[in-house]
């Protein structure tokens, strides 16, 4: 299927590893001119080289911490026109509620929510002028099913749903769509770190089996999703073929959420 992404420019925040890198790779493979982002030049160079090796497509990079407002402004100055904005930048960590200080709540909100708010605000004028654009927030099933081991993370994922739906409502009747994608437990670099913290030295396979028996027993696939499975959904939503999908929270959660809608 031709997703008609040739000639489109796509920016994916936090895209030097994990889900973000898989999204950037998938978009490049479909012909979009990509811009990847990480906090260091070295990470960006490695990601752009990997995408070129896998797809044959050269993408550009932007090194900067997009939880900082001045870095977002610098990005928009360097790349003033982006057709597809994927707000993927995010952090998470397991921590008991009573051990989460105010500073952590604010840090999580800055990184996971405000980074996407700022980028959307910066790129909307050009999208409105073109009457075409795609804004996608990478949320999580944790937005709906708040994990007790990281409530501060769940809070930010729910906030992303509110921003996404509200922004979509404000753009009614335009060629710009705004959606959220809700991955379930996914085998990304961050999850590997998460497993190391919680596994007590068990192998990944043993932890995965225990995790889906006790922590996420509602999963229907009984495994961590791959980053490529998440990227496939995002790539479709970014395409012109998804023009009737907006204001939606789209699940790639392996059936973890026990809901028919």
C-alpha cells in the first residue's frame, strides 16, 4: 500500500532509540523527509546513519533537549516547515507515590506534556497555511489504566489525551488531524532499563512471563509489543490515507485495556 508520504516532512521528537527511532525509520521508508532528535549530536548521528543503512534514505538530525523552550524555538527556526509532527519525547521510571517529590512531577510534565504542546504551537501556523498537517502524541495505555508503580508518568499520559482531543476540536473543518497513539507494554530501550530495575536479576523472558501473569494480566497477546508494531500504526495515522481519523485515541496495547472502545 502506498501511504502517499513522499514529499512530506516529518519530525519525531526523542527519536534516536526505541519507539521514536522505529517511527522515524518507518516514515523514511515510506518516503517522508525525516528529522530525528536526541539530546546529543552523537546519538543523532548514530540514528541517522542507522536509518540510512536500513532504508537507503538520508534523514537530518537536531540535537537538543526539547523539554526546554529555547531548544524548541531553535528547532523551528532551523526547520520552519514540518508536515508531520510526532510528539514522542517521554520519560518514565517506577517510583512509589510517597517517594515522588514535587521536582519529579514538574520534570515529567515538562518532558512528556509541555514539549509536545510547544512544538504543536510552533508548527501549527505553517500547517494552517497549507491546510494540511498531522500532529500525533505518543501517549500510553497508562493514560487510561494508571500504573500504581509510576503514577506521575500516568498523569502525563492522560494529559496528552486531553491536549490532543482539545487541539483536534479546535482544528475542526481543516486538513489538519490530531491524534494520540496508546502503546501498551513495548520492548524498547527504556523498557529494558525498567526490567533491570524490577526483575531482581531474572532473564527478560522470565520477567516477561511473570509481568503478564501478574502486572498486566489483561494483555491478550501476553508479550511486549515490538517498536515496529507501534511505528506501523503511527505511520498510517501520519499519512493522507488517515484523513478521516482525528481526535482519536488509537490503541496499540495488545488488548491490555479491557474496553470495547
